[in-house]
C-alpha cells in the first residue's frame, strides 16, 4: 500500500476529519458543562486552547518534518490524537477534558502538514485537482457535518461515545501510517531547533485564544481579555517579521509575500472568520430565540453540506484555469450574502432563512478558503508546500477562531438576542465588503495577469506554479 494514491487519500481524510467535525459539533453538545461540572468559561477555554493547539501544531510539524521522517511524525501525531480523544472521553472534570482537546488540536495541526503535501505532490500533476478536492471536502465538508453530528450526540447524550469513536479513527490512522505511508528520510536531520519560530508561534496562539475565551467570564474591558490578545498579536507580528527576514526561515514567508498568495491568504482568513462567526450566530438564534432542540438545529445547519459539495466540484474545475483568484473572491462574496440573509431573521421565517444561509455558508467555505490556501501553496516550490500550509493555517486559524467569540460577545451585550445577532451579522457583512474591496485592490495594483498554474512544472519541485508579481508591481515605476 505504501505510496498508493488511495492510501494517501485515506490517510489525509483520517488525519483531518475527526478534529474538524468536533470543532463545530461542540457548539451543540450542551451537556458538557453538566457532565464535567464546568462553567461556560471552562468549556470555552477548552475549545479555544484546542483551536490554538491546531494552529500551533501546524507550525511545530513544519519544524519536525525537517528533522524527522514525515511518516514518523504522522504516526506519532495519530497516536497523540487517539490518546487525547480517550482522555477527553473519560474525563471526570474540565482539566482532563481540556488536556485531551488540546492534544487533539496539536496532533491535527501536525497531521495537516504531514499528510497533505504527500497527497498533493507525489501522484502527478494530473491528480492535483482531484487531490485538492479531497482536501476541500476533508477540511470544510467535515466542518459542515459538525452541527449534524453534534446535534445527534447531544440529543442522545452520547458525547463520550463520540470521542471514543474519534479515538478509534486515530488508531486506524496509526495503522495506516505504519503500513501505507511511503518511507522517506528527514530533509535536514542536522537542523537545529528554531528558537525564533516555535516559542513565538506558541505565544501567538495560546495567548490570544485564552484572551477571547475570557470573554465568556468578563467583558471587553477586562485586562484578562485585551492584554493576552495584544501580547499574542505582537508575538505573531514578531514571528512574521523574523520569518520574512531570516535566510533559512522555517516557513517561506518571503516566497509568499507576492500578489497572488497574499490575496489568497487574505481571502481565506476573512472568509473563514466570517463563515465561522455566522454559523455560531445561527446556532445561538435557533437555540436561544427559536428554542429549537439541538437535533433540529443540527439538521437545519446540515444544509451546509450541499453548498460545500457544489463548491468542491467547481473548485476542481477552476484549479487548472486562470479563474482561481476570481473563484476565491466569489466565495468571500457569497459569505457576505449569507450574512445579509441573517439580517432578516424573525418569527415564522427563521428556519428557512438559516437553511438557505447554510447552503451559502457551505459554498463560501469551500470556495473562499481552500482556493486561498492553494493560491499560496502553488506560489512556492512543491517541496516547501508543508511549511507554506503551516503559515497559511496559522493565519487562517487566528482569524477564524478569534473573530467568532468576539462577535458572540457583541450579541451578549443586548437584552434581546435578535437585535444583537442582526448587528453582529451586519458587522460581518461590512467586513466582507470592505476586505473584498481591499483584496481586489491589492490584486489589481499587483498587476497580476490572470493565468493558469503550471502544475507540471510545480510538481517537479523546483519552481512555483504561479508567476506572481510583487505587491504593487503595477505602480512601482510610476
């Protein structure tokens, strides 16, 4: 099985799907607080640190895969995911549950960097669009399934069984890694620990995610909110500056500081943040205003699956064409349309509005985020795809998982949740409009000529697939 395409697809899906499902399923598992004797802050902190672990794990894997064989990193990460799942499933209190969720997050971030590049780069240029489609479905198809899974688990009160099942998938991943992952040597076995990247990445993820989690206990004026967030953002800026200026940087920031990858990353960040926040707003409305059951709520939001499948199929066709940047911007625009729909929430029409918005949100996730990810990945040589994905996922995760808690806190400021949800949705719509205009301006000022990526050249490993101009290239000589 080693080196086979079907095995590579299986390993990528096994690696990504469990945690991605749990990241949105937890929105509806309302009995966690009761079973774990935890406050709302405790549950929010567990989820926030888990998301932080995911972002940090991607950076850690970019470092480890330089000094260790990739297959070994994959197997160790799958084992860690299984252990974290079992710890969360058997937790008697919030502390054990939090440690389990953080282990799951770190392991999945590492698996993303370990599993995706071999799938995309080692099976020929002809299979790159199909592989990218599997990545799209694995990342965002599973996000859209999360509310359905969470609704069922909450309705049947079997959340512990859900985590046990995730542990079982982790064990399957370990077996697949041992028998099917193509063996390879470490790229740079003598490479030392990157003291300029790993500690900064830890601070850039853990601190702000702790800060926004505190919002469930305190308000925007609490020092426990704004001080960690500010410190984390400073750490992220320091990390980016250092990675840009360093000659042998862990992550190829200088290589992706051009027009196409910058617009792709920005589109992925904004679209991911808006989609995540709008889904959480829809959950709040259905549970707290409509007083729907968790099972009904999950079913209504299950319409996202339709949208993400449509986006994945269109993405497969767009990847080989010059229209990939335009397709990503369409995804961002659709996210804004979904937010505009939520402005009309009210009695008697909420269910169909959220169901339609769910289709649009699923499409936006598949059309706005994954193309942005690949616009960055195809702008570096294929041998640097893993570190490039680590950088993109770090930035995307920071945006997606930090914005939603802040938006929900805005809702909490209103005695009438409907008013708060409408205001929050309006803010997100305006964010889409403003950021979309800025991203389009960067694209035009860069003078990026629409062209199809050269996948055959890229798979060779020495050249990027896109010929991306420098930022502002169209006006540099005026």
